[in-house]
């Protein structure tokens, strides 16, 4: 079969802006957790805003931005993973079933990190929107949740990157470029 060079827009500008802003924000939050507390905290609030936007956009956004386009039943995800292992997985124009799981889990994990960060700021510093609460009674537990979810997210980022590399090679397409331009090949090769 010859390659079809026709490209169509898959990722709308807001999805792409969300994705790359989130990447920069997560790297910033990770790198500033020890030395630049104010920047770390502000970046966390930015991430909360980004997640809220993405959840809303998951219901009202463009076709491939909607959860209904890439959240699949568990059986479909398992079948996709089995087919991937045998290099027989079908190509999806939007997120494949494994990528859909990663999107949902990453959003939930980042929400856990950021909300526990807000709670931790209240518990340790009596600051932020929860400053008047008695969260200081739970400082150790909140800190554990914040740190554990950060480690989980770090592992998920590695899995995400490996998944992108695997899928790009399996279907002969540059997925990073697609998340920059928004365009993907409109048919299989």
C-alpha cells in the first residue's frame, strides 16, 4: 500500500495549547518543589485551572477532544493492548484505547496532586483557600498523598512517552508533530 499524504486536523488549537502548557507547568512544578515554593504553588493553581478546562472541553470540545471519542470499555482496552503486543493494533485517528486510559488517569492523578497541594499549603502554612480549616491535623497524611501521587504521575509520564514512541513506530507517524500542528494522516498506510 502506498502512503496517503492527506492530512486532516485532529487536535484543535485548545487541546494543543492545553497539552503543551500542561507539560511546561508540570515540569516547572516538579523542578520548583524544593527551592521556589511560591512558583511551585502558583504553577499548581495553573494546573488546576488547566485540568478544569480539559474536563469541560472533554464534554463540549471538538470531536477528538471529547471523552466519548476516546474513553473505551475495559474489554476494548485489553483487546487493544493484546493486539499491540502482536503488532496488530488498529490505528485510531484520535487517542487509541490505551491513550484514552492514560488521559483519564493522568487528569485524575494531577487533580490529586494539585488538590493535595492546596490542602498541604493550608496544613503546613495556614495559607490558601483552605487556610481556615483544621487540615493541620492531617499534615502527614496529606503530605504522603501529595508525594505518592507525584511519584505515580512521574511513572505515568514515562509510560506516556513510551506509548507515544511505540504507537508512532507501529503506525509510522510523528505523534509529537501531530500534537504541535494538530494534523494527522487521514488514512492508514
